[in-house]
């Protein structure tokens, strides 16, 4: 080990940064997150030092360095662009018994500054001992994507309950298991979702149940939006929950590539539902989620797109709430956003559309939709989910209610996936073109002037995705 990792308490320690350029600025910004007393010394400073000075985080001394400047400091960082000056600073600092860091010259360093992942109070430091800082930064980037942004909150919660848990669970082995369950279970999940009060309540309930010698506390359900198909469009949170889940209940719309990212040992339950094969009726899905959670499982209810857009997510959480099962909802990229981007159709545009309406083309029972006239609005993009079956009827109704028959219209099939197909036509020809091309679900229909822009904007996506036009 060339360098020993230690975490320094910089509280009220006088630190000197020598240099006024961008490198010195980065060090100054980093130190300004601590409560060290920071002075920067240089003949001139980058303008971005100004906000740090104004917020009282740092003091500037405008002068050239000489060794008497080191007096009174505990820590020195040499960050000038002159390597021989940096070396001089290092030698004088060392002679005075100060700890010194020389930027980019590890051989002159008493300490080096690692790449950090800051989830305060949790800090992860990565160092290559100055040999390959870029490698350390790459590892840091990976960790950043792996560790939820709010992870520090878990550490805070653990800190708050630490002594009480010790009283209630005196055995250290049992306590370790308890914490594992709490941090990976509903308490942890609520905390990560920013539901601090609910997390604290769940924690109290867990402690109570242990005191009463009760059954393990209920599990947790996360309603997770899996996006429109491309696994790259998952959120970090979605991916993490999929990898921690005991059970995943998924829809037909969730792509195989996305399912492949679920933890291998997790139980996977298919819940349907194509129009023709209602595998599990909605009510049964609601019951299933409640039952699994009551068994103590970490359940992920994986839904295509966003759970709250034509996803019946509202109904599923109603039954969870009624049964007091802790749950969180993780938004996903809805089909409209995904398909529009990948087909090069901006849903709004300064010149063509100032509003955008999402509607479902699926009818409840046999009731016809009566409000088509509300949908024919100038400068508005109309996005129709579940519209393939009624496409002809919908388009005719729009024209009947005043839409120009040559209004541009697009049908996007399996948007964002390698199988994406885009049909561009007009509102009067789209249904026929869809029939000719054997369009099949899932399809999204976009109607409005903005569709014209797809020619201009879609070339690179279709090439990148190998999509067919
Ligand atoms: N909650 C989902 C929508 C569920 S309704 C969301 O936010 O996207 C199901 C409808 O969504 C499908 O009938 C289709 O109209 C649309 N859809 C979902 N994924 C799609 C995709 N990859 N390409 C085209 N349409 C899609």
C-alpha cells in the first residue's frame, strides 16, 4: 500500500492552497464543502473564486509565494501551473513539518486526494495512488450510478436509531440481521424515496413488532416504470430495485432485455395483459401484490412506460394503501416521450404545437368516445395510446370534428426497441397505411404538425437503432 487511506477531520484546520487557476479552484471548491479554514494564495485568481469568497468559504491573498507564507497552516496544496515552483513549495512545507499535496506529482505528496463518491455522511474514496487518476474516476463514475443519490439518508437514519436498536436487539448477530433487513427492506426504500416520516414510522413499527415477538414486518412494493422498451432508458432506481427484488410481477409490455436485468434468483410472475389474453384480471393483480408483501417479500411491480400513465398504477397502490403495505412509485419514461424522441418528433414546438394531449384510444366496454371534438385543437399534438384497433374510427372522427385531412400523423410500433417501425402518413391515410404494413401492438399514434419534423430529426436515431422507416 503506497498510500494509507485515512479520513481527515478538517474542522477549523487552516489550509493553504497555492495557485489561482482552474486546478486550484477545484481544490478550493472541494475544501469549501468542509469546515476547514481555507486560504488561497496567488498573484491572480480565476473569476470563479469570487462566489466562494462571497459565501465566506475562502480567503484570498493576492501575492507571489514565498516560504514565510506557510506559517500557521496545517495542510498545504500546491496547485500552480509551474512544476518547479510546486516542488519548491513542497520542500519548504515539508521542512516545516506540514502535510503537503502537489497536484499531479504524487512523488512530492504527503497525502493525495482521492476521487470521491459523496453520500454524506457516507463517503467512498477511490485512489490509484496517483498512478492512474482517470481509472479512479471511471470507477467512481460506476459507483455513482450504482449507489442511490440518497444513500446518505440511510446512514443518518441508522445513526438516529442506533442506540434504541441496541436495547431492543441486544444480540449482535441478530442485530446485524435486523439492520440488513431494515436497510434493504421497506424502511430503506422509503428513506431512499425521500419519504422520511413514513420511513421513521415503519422503523418504529418494526421495533414494536420485534418487542412483541411478532412476525416479521410486511415487505414492500415498488411500482416501477420500466420505460418503453430500451433498457438504457431505465432509471437508476428502477434498476437497483429490480436487482434487489424477491419477486417481480411484470406486464407484457416489459421487454425481454429489461427482464434480463432482474436479479436472477428473483421469482418472476407474468401478469399479462394483451387485449386478447387477460392473464390476470386487475383485481387479482392487486391481491397478489398485497399477499406477496404480507409474506415479507420485496416486490417489484414492473410496468411498461410510466406506472401513472394509462398504467392503472393508481388502482394498485389504492389496495396497498388500504392494507397498510409500504410502497413507492418509481416513474418511468412513458411511451409518448420514448417513441417521440426515437422517431424524431418533438411533442411540442415553438412554431407548431404549444400543447400536447395524451389520450387512450381503448374504449371502455362498447361505449363510444364522445369527446373527439375536444381533441381537435389547433397547435396541439395528440398522442394516442392503445389506438391501433380503433385507428380508422378515431381518424375519421377527428376529420369529422374539423381536423384537416392532411394533418401529419405517425404510428410508431415497438418504439425505442431494435424492432421499432415508424409509419408517417396523414390523418386520412394512416389507418390504411398501418393495415398495409401489418402494424401490430404496441403502437403509439402521434397526430399534429410536429410529425412533419421527423424527416429532419430522425435520421440519426433510426441509423443508430437500426430502425426501419
Ligand atoms: N404506462 C405505459 C402505457 C401503458 S398502456 C406508458 O407510460 O407508456 C399500453 C400502450 O402504451 C400500448 O398499447 C401502446 O399504445 C403504448 N406503448 C407502450 N410501449 C410502447 C412502445 N414501445 N411503442 C409503442 N407504443 C407503446
